[in-house]
């Protein structure tokens, strides 16, 4: 298992490969949500990937994997807990998407390398992070209307690392940041499009559902 220092060094090295401009497929057809479910009673972890049609949001493929956690909880190194199970699920996937939504963060991270960045670089695919809560960064007041945005700025140098986005009127915002091969603006626009009815994008909602199902099935087997 990696030590904490080795994991930080790996983050620093992989970060050099980040591409923070749009390199999405010209005709984006398939998108995916990834999510990780933790069992509250054991060290089991379930990873789920749900592939959706970008235009209809129909689920086209699902892959899940359940295993024991292999890395401790260390703030700032969360991706090292979640990457192994997601990569195992990825191996089982029958259709590969042109863009992946992570239930977490990308550039909006103390070392600018959250789960969305890590997964994007390893898979060499466009990724974005859409977190339910703030991990890192400062932001100002946010209007109540759907689509309202407040820039998320780095705490050390005011770098623009993401956007705080109101996806539904008067509901708590989400925290959007690019992972790999996508810009902040495009990531924000796509999250808003995918969150037409609910606070969270449909990709995240579907992946969360299949992750919980996989854990229940595993524990019941």
C-alpha cells in the first residue's frame, strides 16, 4: 500500500498531466456517473458506473464492484480510497462514455488534484467533479435562481478552481470543478443541463442508486 507521502508525490506527478481545456468528443453521445458507497458496519466499499445517453438520459450500461477498502481515510487523498474500486468496475463496463461525472471534486482541491482529476488522467478521458459539499475554496453570495453561479476561488492564491452552481431554485448549490480535458465553464454548463429536475445531475443519481444496490446484493449473498 502507498504511504501518505508516496500518495502525495504521485498526486503531484500526475497533476502535471492535467488538461484543463475542452477536449470532449465532437458528438457527445454517452456520459457516465461514478459513485462510491461505503458500508457503515464494515470496511466494504462499492463502486458503480452508470452510462447514460447524453440526450435522453436513458441508462445504457451499468458496472459495479464491491471490495474491501485498501487505503486509509486521509484528508486530501480521498481518491486513493475510491480509485481502486472504480477501476475494477470500469473493467466490467461494456460501453465507454465520452465524459465522466464524479460525485466529488476535481481542481477544487488543496493540491488541485481531486478524484475527478485522478480518474480523468488515469483513464485519459474528460471528467468533471460535482460535489454536494465544499471541499476547498472560497465563494461569495449566490442568487436563489436556477443557474446562478458564484466563482469558487482557491484559498491560497484566488485561482478560479470551479463554480458554485444553483441547479434548482432556493436549493443548496453544488460545487463544480473540472477534472481533465474540460474547462470550468463547460463543466458547469453540462452539470446544469443534467440537473434539470433535481439538485444533483442524473448521472450521479443513477450511479448512487446502483452503488447502493450492489452493496446490498453483496452483503445479502
